[in-house]
């Protein structure tokens, strides 16, 4: 009765509930009644709302705080244990973490979902409804940030002594709204109220300096002084491991100015804005992830963000290292790398290198050689891209202005590197202009951050075998000849907890039942045991019904957020990722346009022989990336026409899924049957959504790019719909294009012409389609080879249609996809980092 009241909109109050279940603090409760008491205790005594309400939103915050009690206890135990044992620890620096919701994950990892579901029932609520109240933490953008979050889950689950460091963005990247004009960006509101998971550490505050100048002391030592100083305040988010006491931390920094930076005299004089100038500038640092950098101000702000993360994190790491040495009669800085590993997640935290050097030399007083030895044995770098525009290059002018001491240090690193090449590798002298760190081109002098990382790190890794091979043979080939052992591969992975166990409980339960163990959740290689059931009729039936339940749930979601009704009996075909020309959502939508045109030309009888399909595309286009935004608009315009065409809409629907994030992915991926990973070969470093789809028994249509190569090897090439040019063919095809030798397929021309004819409305798509025309020139010449790959893409889609008609064959392929996904656990990836790069070991809390 209570549940019905709550969900039918009748107002539930705290006092009404607490009259049945007493409010009592039970922070470590495990049975439903005591948990319910603890939830009510938080609703009453940690109030964030007026006392009259206990509706789903209020219930969510009280529930989260009840779970946090347990996490805080485990957290404290974990850090006391680490302090006592003093193991070597890893510090993972990343500008992004795409955490998603935390409630399901926390109670799942703590193995108390059942008790919390029962407790909420006693309080008149359903766990499913309460979970939906949580907003996704808006701290990331795409694969880079989600990878970092999967890694934290695996570090905790493997009991590794590790910390994540990031920034506490107030408004995240943006929330995507779809209008008739296409994508509109609005600020994320995840912190509009507050996050119940974070704990502010008022005692963990570090000064971070910008601008200023370098002071040379009489003894020749140097000191960075002047400029402006903001304070970095730590917020900690607990990361629980799966069925282990170990609970680690994601430490997020917020930028603040102090009270003394507020000019009371100016304020009282009516100069309100200038009175709070530093406060305003401090707030800008953590306002938005990846602020637009088309302007000088934007570039300066991005650089500030990167340095703020690096400086605060390193000061914290060093303080912790020194604390653990307190009381020891003698210790040396040379011990630092045996206790500290710093991992740079892409080039964004590169400034950690000169900042560590600066602190060691200027604050701790050690010489260059020792500081360099410590730094290069501490820092390792993960490369995530071969795209030239994503390999960061910062203006030397901006760097000298913002970070004058760091530029001196970078200059010295560069000078010594050049001397090393000239003295020991004269054969490479001609390559120095591209290998050195400072590009002193008088038109546009820049600092090449990737080069700085490679020169200064003890290990550089790529994130899939193909990607690492390209790094070694192309991008960093000259460095490999100097330091052959520096380069490694660490194929990415995903956490099986969030990406199967919790997001697809029906499928998980079937796997556990047939494998007769749930050990696969932490040992994903056990999934290979499903291969022997791939032809078993009972298993196929159970598998098919679990997939159908997920498809029905997804269909309800799509109806709710888009108003489009989709048929769960059609093939669910999904592409969700950042919108980027190299990821080729344009290839996908051109294929859908061609399919629509052919359906229109068929008779009613002919249509009945086709495979009904629902094409779903989702992802955010960066706010200033015009062509990506045109692609979003095109998908929506095509959907508007196709979905309202009565002749065709039972055979094809096209849906743009708005505001793609982790929680949307948790709905889409389990309900997907075909997913598209169709980037131009050699462009996608790894991809991780491909792993999530494959793990959930979804088949892939894709190119030989990134981790697709390894997925296809693991699940069997007969279970993968392959098409397109290979990475080693791409340069030749681009050359042929430049020389006017490309002959477009008539189907490709037909699809473009159909869009140009105005079939999907009056918007001018010529600038977008023109990027596929011509042989060369900026924004022309089809750089990503959409036209080249279009014929083989359509042929592969034909094979998909045929395969789907044979449901037994499709189910077998789906089962084998999951069975072959064991390699792609982030537990495997992180165990390799721990052993082969960080040299750290598990430190389990007893």
C-alpha cells in the first residue's frame, strides 16, 4: 500500500514514515530494517529539504548518505592500512572522469542491493525509482573519461593502492538539447543541489600560482614569485571495490580565492566586480570542462585548468610522501619513485613534469640531475590519439606569460635532449626539428606536449595493439630507436560490474546460472565457458528472452525521451559516441538514407521481405565543431521524415538519442543487437564502447580499427561484420584521391543527391556534403574516406540483414560475442599497468 501511495504522487512525509520505522543511526547496517532506520535517520538529521517531504528525490539523498556511511568506514580503514604498510602507490591524473550514477554501483560492489531494495520498500519506495533520481556526475566527455572511471573501479577491486586526481567541474561539458535547429548546449546541473557522495576536506588546501616572474637568488637558485594565487580545495569521492573492503579515492580539486582576496574597500566604494576579481577568476577554473579555446582567453583558461590539476595533485602527493617519512632518521629523494607512480592520462596533465621538477629544485633544494632522475622514474604517459589536432601544442607566448618558471625548465629539458641526440645519435640530427619539444617556428612558436611526455616518461603506452604499433612505427618511431624498451601496449578494458553485472541483471543471472558461478564478475575469462552452450536450445531461449527484456526496456525509454515508438521485434542498430568526422556517423546516416530511398522504391510485397530495423544514433558534438553539429541535425531531419512515412516506418526508424551519457549507455547497450564502430582505419586509438556492446552479446559492424581488431580475434571473425579499408591502405587511398583517381560508387552519389534534393527539409546540407567532394583542400577531399568505404559498408549491412533473419544463427553469434569478451576487462588492463608500468602490488584491507 505504501509503495502505491509513493509512486502515485501522494506526498510522503518523513514523520509519517518514521512513525512506522524509527530513525536510528546504523551506519554499518546490513539487514533491511536497520538500513531503513538509517535512511530515515539521514532524512531527519542530515536534512537538505523541508521536513514535510519524503518523496523520491528526498529518499534518494537520504539513501545515498546511508550508503556513504558504510563507504566512509571502509575508506578510513583502507587509508589507515595503507599508512601502516606504506606500499608504493599510483596516482592517476586525468582531466576527465565519466563516473555515471553511483548508487547502483556502490550497493552492487558492497553486495547489499537486496537489503537496500527491501529497506526502500518498507519506506514506500522502489529502488529502481530512487536510482533514477540521481544525476550523472558531469566530470567527463567521452571514452577518455569513462576509461579513467573503469580503471578506478578495477584498482579498488584489485585492492591496489591508488588514487585518482581530477577537477570538480561545476557545469561539466554541457547538457544536449535537440531542437528544430539541431543541437543546443545548456549547462549541466549535476551540482545544482549537491552531490551526496563527495566529502570536502577543508584541511587539504594548496596554493596554486599563475603568472608572476622568476627571481634569481644570490646563490644562483631560482624561485617563482608574484602573480596571482588561488587555493585548491580537495573534495573526495569514495570508489568501492567489488566484494572487498578496499575503498579508494577520486580526489577532485575546486579552485577558490581566500577572504583576504576580497577587496572590501573597493566593494564599499561601489566597485563590486573588481572587488571580487580573483574570486571570479578562481571560479572560472572549474566552471566548465574543455572551455572553448578559439580565443586567447579560452586558451589561457584551458592551460590554467591543466596546471591547476597538476600543481595541486603533486603538492598533495609530495606532502603525503613526506608525512610517511616523518620520524625516519634519514631518507632521500631518490626513494620517491619507489613509493610513487604518476600516470598521465593523455597529454592534458603534461605540466606535472616541469611542476615536479620545479618543486624538487626550487622548494626542496635538490640539483637538476637528481630532480630529473626522480621525475623520469616517477612519471609514465598514456597516449590516446594519433589525430594531429588532439596532440596538444601550446603557444610559447601564452606559456611564458602564465608559467615562466616552467618554461625555463622545459627549455632546459629540450636543450639537454638535443645535446643527447647530437652527442650519441648523429644519424637522428636531421629529425631533430620534429623530435624536439620546442617548435621555434617564428610564425607560431609552440610547446609540443606529447614530445615532452615521451622524452620525460619512463614508459609510454598505447591503448590497443594496432594503436601501439602505429605509435611505434609512425608517430614516435624516431624515439623508439633511442629508447626501444620505453614503449608498451596496454589494450583498454571496461569494468564488468557496471557494464554487465549491474546494467543487465537478466543476462548476468543467466550467465551465473549456466556457468554455475558468479566468479566471472571478477575473472571475466571464465565467460569462455559459455561457448559450449552456444548451440543449446534452452540456453538460446533464455538468452533471447533476456535480450528481449532489455530491448523492451529500451523501447519504453526511447518513447519517453523522444516520443518515437519503436518496435522491439525490429533489429536494434546503435551507434553512440562523440560526434566526430573520423568516427563517421555520416557514413551511418548516409547508409540509412540509402536504405530509406530503396524502401520507397519497393512494392509493398517487396518490403515484407526486408529486415525491419531501428537505427539509433547518439552523442554530443563539441559546441564549436560545425560539421559535427550538422551531422546531428541531419540525423534528426532524416528521422523526422522516415518515422512519419506510413509506407516505410514499420521497416525503418531513425532515432537520435539526446544527451548521451553513462546512464543512457547503461540503457542502450544491453538493448542493442548490432552496434557500429566504423571509424576510418588507423584513426581510433582503441574505443571502449565496442567492448561494452560485445560483452552484452551485441554484434559489431566495423572496420579493422582500434580494439575492433582484437575483439574480432577473440570472438571469431565469423561473428563480426567487417568492411572497409585497412590502416595500411589508407595513405594510398588518400593519395589516389588527391590525384583524382577516386571513382565514386553510384549508391554513394544517390544517397548524397537524395539529401540535396530537399527530401529531408530545406536546411542547406551542401557544406557538410561538400566535405565529401573534390580531391583535396581544407574541408574537402573526403579525408575520412566515407566514399571509399561506402560500397563495402552497404555490402556488410546486407550480410547483417540476412544473418538476422536466421534467429538461431544470430543468437549463437550473440552468445559467442559475450563468451569471447573476457580479455576486455579493465581488471586485466590494470593488472598489467600495475605489474609492467607502476610496479605496485595489491594491499588488501584485512
